[in-house]
C-alpha cells in the first residue's frame, strides 16, 4: 500500500503543471548561461585568469564543458532550492487547500505512511531535477565546449584538476547537492504540515534559507558557535569534492549535519501531521 | 425477533478545541441496514462527529467502535470498509474524473479493476465525461463523482455528510433514490447528515438530533414523529358545521383555526382516523387530509426548547 501511494504521489507530481516550472526554469537559466559562454566565454575566463597572469601562464582549452558545469552548479545552488520548495511545499498543505486531504486521510493508510510516501516522492522529484541539471550543465556543456582540465577559483588561490580526475568529482558533488536539496524538500514538507495553504510553506522555506544564509555569511563572532550547525552552511558542501586534496572530515561532517536535519524535520513533521485535526 | 448488528457504537464522545466544547457526551448506535439521519443546526457538531468517526479528528475523550472493533486499534481495517463524502467531494482539479478514481482506487485496500471504475462512472451518469478534468465539473457532477468514489470498493458503511448541498431539485431526487437503492438492493448501512429535514424524514429509518454538541433525541424516525402532535388540515364541504362538531366533541381543545374550506387541528397521529370517522358520521365530506411537515416542527420544537 505504501508503494502504491508513493506511485500516486509521483503521478500527482507528474500531472501537476507547477512541477514543470522548476524543470523549465533550470532549462532556461542553463540555456542562457551556455549561450552567454558560447558568445563571450573568453571574456569571463580572462577575468578569472587575469588575477594570476603576472605569476602564471595558462595554456590549453580552459573554457571547456567541465568549467561550464562547475559554473552552472555554483550559480544554480541559489535558485534550485526555490524550485524544489515550489513543488514539495505544496505536498501536504496543497491537499488541505484543495480539500482532498479529507478523502486521503479516510483511506486505509496510516498518516505516517502518507507522509513518507510524499517524502519519498519528493526525493524522487529532487533526483530528477538534479539529474536534469547534471545533464544540461555537464553533459551538454561538454558536448558544446569539449573537455579539458578544470580551473577552480577559490578565495585562497586556484586549484587545477586534471581532465581524467573530474567526472567522479561531479558525481559526488551532485550527490551532495541532491542531499542538500532533499534537506530543503524535507523542510518545506514539514512546514507544509503546519499550514493549510500552498504559498505559506514555500515562502517560509525560502525565508528560513535566506535568514540562515545571512547568519552564515555574517562575519560576527556571536554566530561562530551556531554557524557549523546551520544546514545552509553545508548546502555548498558539493564544492568540497573539487578540492585537492579532499577534506574528508568536512565532507563527512556536512553529510552528517544534513542527514541529522532531515531526520529531525521528518520527526517533527510526523508529530505534527499525526496530531493534526482535519478541519478544512 | 431479528437480532440487530451494531455497525457504529459511539460512546460519550467529547471534543474540545481549546476552551470551546464542540461535542459533549454524544452517544449513539447505528445498526446494519440502517439509514441513520444526522440532524442539527449549523455548528451543532454533526461534522465534528462524522470526522471523528472517520479519524479525521481526534476526540478529547470517549470511544468509537465500528464493526465491533475499536477505531484507534483497527483504524486501517475499519476504514477499508467505509465509503464517505465529508462536506463536499473534493478531488484533484488537474486530473480527469477517471484518473481521480484510479488514484483513490489504488489506496482503497481492495483490488479495483478499470472495468469496475467505468461501471461506476456509468452508474452515476458521468459516462462520456470521464476524461474531462475535475476543475471543469459542475457541482452536481462533482457530487456524482464523489458518490462513485464512495461506492468504488463496495463498502459496508457509507457516510454522506450533506450530500445534496448545492444540488438542483433533480440532483436531490437522484441522490435520494440512489441512497434508497443502496439500502434496498445492497443492504448498505448509511449515515446521512443533512440540513434538509424532509430528506431525513423521507429516507431515514433512525435518527439523532444534536445541538450545541449535545444529543437532543435519538431513535426510530416514525416512532419519534408519531409520538408528537401534528398540525393536520381537513378540507371539508362545510367548514362552519365542521367547526361546530369539533367544538362539541372531546377534540375542542385541538382546534386551531379555519381558512376557506380547511380546518386546522393539533392532534396526534392516531387521532386523524378517529376525527375522520367523526366527520363521516356527521355526513361531512372530507376531500383531503394533510399534515404539515412533521420533522420540521419537531426539529424546531426540540432545538428551541
């Protein structure tokens, strides 16, 4: 029954027009980036390499698909959570707003089973979005711009990764991006349990991400103790896979913090959803 | 005597929303084959009771047993035997009628074939519209789809909360006939909540009236109504003579007023036949005997008491 309901939840996502806004949004944004890079990519590259031209000489195919993939991932990490929350924030509150929650909860399924079906469906939707993002950014990027070594610009310098050392880093980086987006989806589903309208949880999710990001980036000592525990601090953890050597401790810590947030929020969602009186 | 099988057993149901008491010690039984009418004014607690039976609302205290089993302990097993419409039939607007039924069929606890879904679509008169999106349906069509969803898994107990709200007269008659058909042909047990008193009077065999969260009265519909005095009008050939006969008889106190060829009396059900005999013996022609809508008077009397 759980799997049948998960299939139902996926069908609802497939048939709901808003599910395609995220995918269309990603396609358009990446399309614009690819077009801009194709037209004026070398200008962008010279802006990066210009800072090092007195001490380094760059040779070879610098503007390549790997660099494009990396740039796209970096730019989209702000937008994709919004697009995910747009669908997942509606999963429970949308049922309340439409009135279908009454019908759903009078079927022989436990409330936990309904909640986990929605969570699993949102994970699958998130995975589809990440795979589509990877296809456009990395696969299409490589097709249009070819392959080559990857130059990663960091605050403390440059890292140059060899061409044959990059693909696995993308896979792992995308997995981390997936994990942080599942965290966003879980947050919006949890908020969805507290609301009876569709917009509230979506706006609240973005509000929380915004506030936590501001706290995380403010260089004020009072926030030093909480910064490592904010999930937003770990949302860019996919970048750790483009360090050389890899900082495994940081990666493990990020995975742990994100998973801990997911488990805590699911627990909170279960508590609220099970206690909720359906009055709508 | 045929033993009555208890399908719903509600005992001492209490529900508080913070300080507000929505239900106060409500108890009732619904037996197999009953069409059980649930009556009460707005805010009386009808929907709260129905939602509690369907586990949409958790009671503050009290117990609910369905099919002899505790709702808390056997929730899923119990819900698989119930079909319901709560308040209004809401479905996914972006899906077709057929897809909506398929979605709910999948989680009904029984294997429901596409053939069964198409049979039900035809049964409720939506054939030819099954591929249309729910968002384009009229209220009557939505109600019909709701009925199809309710019957899909062949439930033993059907709970209909205000099933005729917003329907046109033909729609109301259709739903009424459908309910009677479900009872007579399939021996379903039906709980019917309605504001339309004549609807309950026409089709329910047992009923409960609640007000302000409390049970006012419950029992067999005909027994409850027949135990009350009715306002009965006799259309007669000679009102002056009829009035005189009444005032000389033991029914003098029952006389209310006269209007054209009608005499209005407040009498009990068995007294109708006795008074008719009295008129016939006095050679007064009786052309019609009409009772005012009984349940409406009874309901108002109880609610305003």
